[in-house]
């Protein structure tokens, strides 16, 4: 597992303490969004679709510290937007380290190398750069809608690893992703020396420009993750609960625990979770006491929750299961030790997928002119494309 013992111990004692006190609902990771502004415009993200006056705003460092103290979660994820665009990001990092919070700073890494060369941010066991990488170079650049981002991010990752920083990758996978390419991507990330990898299916943000690429059927999501996570290579390290990975593979059933990863941003505490917007409240206590939690999750029947398998809702469920009983702990240890998951059917599906177009190639082959495939018309009469 790509998680340090000290962090595992902190999380374990925190969760056990919550359970001993009889708390059924408790936060595990605070999703702290200090800004929505970003230097990319990814088709699958709805954050930068906010009006310009909202994108110009950001939380102050003191506002961030107040939310962290109020929530009390042992881990803080800092997504965005792009956190490195925040003018006080170094102060925020220093303040959270002083509070001994384990930080996952989620970045596209376009500014990572520049920030490291400035020298204000120092390596710490409490700080991890969680670099958003959506697969191999061609697939990543296609997903973020800009060429060259993969290599820029890789340069930042290499420098961070060289300087002794904790680095993980965070990969969101969409419909039509190439499972063979994803597995090759895992190899690349291990070779560059990242501590561990995180994977999750994409969730259909209502504001995202591209609504067609999200995984919409749980059955298809499970089959895809069976292909990429079965027959696993021993060298692959994942910075996630092994039981959550089994959930993605269809080996376990969990209900969502949206309170496990509460979100605080410019508008306040977001109800009920990072992915849905059902209103905002002013305090964490109000979030926990006034949210109708029974209205969310697959069992609730809420249409917005039926196909969701995203880590921010289900990884807390898996972590809670680990510490709920000896059976949960045994299952976790077993999943850590015996994690190859031999699956001949998944191997066969991988072989079948090898001959299909995916990602950019599939997008090109789907283009048409006058109802005819563009690639066929280009091959038959290249001049027709220019004429069109």
C-alpha cells in the first residue's frame, strides 16, 4: 500500500475513537476548496463554469483554518480550481502542517515545478502533492483539452520526487477509456517514483461541458475496473483503501457515506457532498444536523446517486468497514496481501479492447461530414475535407 504507517495509524486511531464514542457519522477527509479558478478548462469539470466574479474570489487562509478546526477531520484534501493559483497557498500549507493534518494538495502540476524552485514549500510527511493525471500522454492531454500538459506535469512530478516530497496521482476515468492504456499508465507512474495512485470513475457534474463521457451504468463501471484492477502487477501501489478498490471491482457492496468527505468552499458548507449541490450552510455542525442524509445514496432512490461510485462517497464507507469489526480488519489485511485478483475473463476482455479505438482516436473516428465518417472521406478524397 502506498500509505505511510504514521498516516495509517493517525486515521486508525481517529476512526476507532469515533466509533468508541458512538458517532455514526463523522468526517474522514475535509474537501477544502479555497478557489474555483483554474489554468485549464477540462471538458469533464464544471468548476470554472462559475461566473467571472466568482472565479476571482478565494477563501482567506484564516477562513481555511477555521473550517479545518471546525470539521476536525485528520486529513484535508485541497482541490479547486488549481490551488497553486491561490495567493496564500504556502501559508495555508504551513498552517495545516502546524495542525498536523495530512494534506493532499490536488494539482494539475502546471505550476508545480515553478513553486518548488521558489523554495517556500518544504517536504513534510503531512504534505502530499496529488497530481491529476488522466492516463498516458495522449489520453491525458485530450481529457484536459490542452497539448503538452502531460509532459509539464511529469517534469513537476520528477522534481518533487527528487526533492523528497510525497507525490501521488489522482486519475478520473471516463466512458471510453482504454483499459490497456490505463494499465500501461500505472507502469509509468511506478517508474517515475510516485508513492501511490488513486483512481475513481468520473461523476456527471451538471455544469461540465462534456456530459457524454461520464460512466453512467454501474455494471459498465464495474466491468471496466475489473479489467484494470484484476491480474494486478505487484509493483502497483494504490493510495486508497483496498476495500474501496474491491468495491469498484464489484466484489463488495457499500452504501454512500456523503458526510465522510464534507466540502467547504466560497459559498460555505456544501450539502450533501462534494459532487452534489443541495444548498449551503454556515457551520459544519449545521451541515451534519440539518442535512437529510437519508435522501442521498443508492438506497435512497435518489436518481442523482444511482450510478455514482466515486471515491469521495464510498472510500469513507470502506474505511469505516475496516474498523467496524475484526472481519473488516481481516478483509483489509487480506486485500493488502493478496491483491493480484486473477481473473481470466478480465484478461479476455482486455484482449478484446486492444483492437478498439479509444479516447482521441475514437473521437476522431466518430466525426462525420454529411453523415459519412470523416476518416473514410479523408482516406478516399483528402481534398474534400479542405473544401468542406
